[in-house]
C-alpha cells in the first residue's frame, strides 16, 4: 500500500492532483480543499489511499491526515462511495463532518450535491459512535456546545432559536460556542447572528 507521496505538483484539476515522484506522475483523486492547498506549491506531500477493484485501481490523495481519515470513515458507511465522500469533504472540513455527526445535523450533509436525506441520515446513524477518535480534529468548543444543548441551558435555547431561524444545528453550535457562556440568551442569539452573517465562525 502507498502511504504517502512526496514530489512535484505538475498538474491540478478540481477533483485531481498529479504528483511527480522519481519521474512518475501519480494522479490522485482528491477534494477541492486539497487542490486549493497544493495549488501554487512546487512540492507537497499527499496522504494516500488506494482502492483496488476488479475493473479499476484508484489512488486518492489528501493534504492532511485528518482528511484521509475522514474519507476512510465516510466510505465505511453503506451506500457512501468514494465519489460521495470526496463531495462531502469538498464542502465540509473533517472538523465540520465530526460536528455534524455529533449534533445529528443531517442537513449539513444533504446540502452537498448528490447527497440525499436517506444517505445523510445513514452517515449520522452509522458514524455517531465512531467519531470519538476525531475529537482532536473537531472544534471542541462547538462539540461542547452541542453537549450543553442536551441539558437545557442558555446555550441550548440559543441553538434551538437559531435552528428555528433556518440555520443547521452544527452552524448554530459553532456560532454559539464563540460566545461567552455567562451572558443572556437573547445576547447569545444576537452575537451568534452577527457571526453567522459575517461568516467568521
């Protein structure tokens, strides 16, 4: 198995990156975030995963180990192949994936092109017990906000209010987590709305 590739970046496309190692160009299927990270670099290292089937051998490459691990986690879900996993990771960071699963936020996945409600529900259901290993890569403060939401608090009320306004559970939790915990619910909501509107959360 090829664990990683280090070499010259000789070509990129929205869903592919070609790394030249010892005169051989390895075409790695990848995400938009990895392509964005390696664009403009002369050399880079990609963490890889090789899929061998009867009719094809595919090599997948990722700029971070977290992204590779999340890819393998997503493809372990029945009905979620490499194509869907790459689409999800092109729209969500590994941290956002972990947060969406922790908060039962199926909307975060169903917003991704090609991911329907049934697949989104399956992802959350099958991975709920497996994401503990991703605690370090996930936004811990937002995960804490999700945990607090379970036990009826100002945080819980603010998250529920933001969800009622149309934001997803994980978006609401991420914004609320940035607010001080000792302020009133209405102030948490106001600050969260400003953060959500600015996109800086």
